[in-house]
């Protein structure tokens, strides 16, 4: 039972599920974007990180999903289950990180919940907006499109903070045919984009962050760069890494080989 | 550091925090309601409960907050951290409970997140709507108002399921001066309503569920009935339990005594 198989099953019943955010049609000129992201001690961070970094990162994860739709974040709910090792000072630091990340994104804290658990767990919900019908979905990539990323990859061990690509994402509205953020490694996330679009991809080049290995860029999580496609001959910002090609929907080729969709699966216990 | 003191501190910086839901003004005729509620193994339920009941209850908690504002639930995000003791069959049961509760409330599952943790944790976010400016707040109770509950109390050990009072809440729109749901016991929640309104209350009568004790009704959590006030001489559904009186803001008198605001505090480890 993988993360993708569970989501696939839910999606058959709930068609709003499956993209980086749910896109809710609104009677106004703006559609609503909704997204929730868990941050869990021992999975997404360790308690050795500063409280401020944990708070900022938890919010950045959801902001990155709003960025991937080309949207603008508006309101945020933070649900926090406190672990026994936290204290008032830790809480102050955590919310400092939350508020600072929201301030940079021009979004507001609107609520949440508080409780306690044996390990620290945080769930961040974001509500954003996007001009009606303009959300960047995973499903719009077409044969011949060029494939891009917003920056070099391999972030999990080599990047200290997540910078949600909000401005970058908004620039892609009306230009990109498909977009998502890379949270579980390029190999798995590119497979997901191709599967949603019913296409295959040819990967030519994997740009690496300083200090990152190819394996980290392909299979590690927590990059939070945007992965997107644009029609041929359309100019785009970012780094070109390949193109949309003929092949089995979801399949990715790299260096003459099939790239397996192996990446970070949050439903599995990792060592 | 109690739940109320943390929320009070956040509220000074984020005025949308502090009521049962955040009320987001919208350019349409409807305001947006946002709410998140955690459900944690060992705090809100035990693993001995059926998966279906855990899922249904997790959603009902947030629906109850929408009910307390007089609103209509629309979209739901469910974030789930799976414990090692869960399996596919458990997941199927959990989502059956989620979908059944949402179906009754005419709301849709729109997304969420999946991960794993050492204990089962679920965070349910709900997005609802309410006619512009009509949300039932905690802060509108006035001297002389009558105090009501939507049903008998003492639910935590004596009620098997939460039935969110959505229809009841909508009937109170334009009629109740203040409203909230009772999730942490009547004593603490009535204190909160009075404090938010800057008034005191005189409690005359505490209606008990079959099998419930007065102590459970006053100080236990998980009732999910609505607590509300109406102007004198306005007819209201529900059970009259007292009235808004002169006194120190937040203070409650019952049987000639001051009733201490003691109830369920989710930030504290309970035995």
C-alpha cells in the first residue's frame, strides 16, 4: 500500500484530490486553492533543528504547493501536537518561524488546533487563490513540450531552508502546460506528472545543488523546486532538463535507461 | 502555559484566531469559514475504537465548529499520520467513516496529507460558508440574554457518536447573539463565551444525558452540543440553562457558588 495507491483510490471517489492543491471553483473571478501538509518529528525533521526552522519549514511545505499551482497564499491554519520535550521557549520560537515565513509570503495565520502527542506533529493548511481556470495542474503536459525545473536539485541534505517558489510559480501562469513541486525526488515526481498527463518523458540533464549527488537529486525528498513543462519554442525561466516524449504514460528515460519511479514515500517507515 | 493562554497570545497578533472558526470576508455574498481539529490516539480516542468511528468522529469535530458559527460545510482536508498498528483494512474503515460523515453533512473530501507516526494522528480541516456578516461569534452575548444548550450534556463517556448540530446552528442565524460548541465541558466553555463577550453568567440548570453525572457535564470534554444566547423574549429551540448576568467578565455562578473554569485542556498531558 504506497502513498500513490492510497491517493489513487481516494481520487476515484473525490476528484478534487491528486494535484498539489485542490482547486475549488468560486463564483468570483478567483478559484480557491486548499492544501494541507504534515510535518512530523523523525520523518520531516528532528528535534535537533531549531524551533524556528521547524515552524518555518512546516509552513513553507504548504506554500510550495500553492506556488506549484501558480497561486497566491492567503490564509493559514497551523495544528500543533506538542511533544513532552517542548516548552514555552520552544513554542515562542516555533511561532516566530511560522509568522516570519507567512510574512514573507504575505499570508495570515487564521487558526489551527493545539494538542499533545508523544512526538511533535504539525499540520499546516493553506488557503490560496488563483485567477479562475488558470491553476497549473499536473495533467497538462503534451508531447513535444520542454521540461524545466526552477533550480538545481538535491535539497534534502544540502539546503538549510525551503524558499517557496511563489513568484516563480505566478510567472508560469498562462505559460506552463503542467507544473508541480518536487517534494519526493525528481524520479518519482516526474513519473507522477507524466502519469497525470498521460505522457512519457526524456530526461537529458539533472542540475545539482552544490554538494548534492545525482542519487540525492533523483530519489531524495524535500527539494521544493518547481517541475514544469512549456510548449516547444515558448521561452521560460528556470533550467531545461528534458522533454515530453512518446512512451508508456508515466515512464521516464534518462541516459538511455528507464528511470524507476523510486523516491520518498511518506506512508512507509524509512530507516 | 494553558491552551487558552497560548491562543490568547496568538490572537493578539492574529485577530482571526479565537472563535470556533476563522471568518474570512469574501467579495461574494458569503463569508468563508476555516477550521482545523486534531484527533490523536490516546487523547481523543483509543485504538480499540473502530476505524470507522475514529474517521467519523475526527470529521464530526470540525463539522461541529462549522455548526457553532451557523455555517454550511463545503470542503474537507484530512491529514493522516498512520501508526504502525494500522493496515489496509483499517484505512478502508477510516475513510468509510470519513466519507459517511461528510455525505450526511453534504461536504466533499478535497485533499489532505499522508504520513506515519508512532501514534495515530489525524487533522481535519473544514472550509465552510455563511451569509456575509452573519457568523455566530462567541462575543455577542449581552446582559439579560437567555442562555441555552442544544441538548443534554455529559457526552464523553455516554455518547457513542458525535452528531454535529448543523441544522440547529443554521436555525440560530439572525436569532442567537453568541454561540459556540461545547467541546471541553460546560464550565470552561461557558467561561470562554462570557469572557469573549465581556459578561458573566448565571447557570440555573444543567441538563444531563442518560447516565451522565453533573461533574461530567460540567468538566468533561466532547459534548459537541451548541451553547448559545438569545435576547430576552426571543423564542429559541433547545434547553434553557440560565442567563447572562452582571459580574466579572468570564465568571459563572451556579447554585450560589462561583463555577471554576475547569475543563479539558488539550495542551496538558492527562492521566
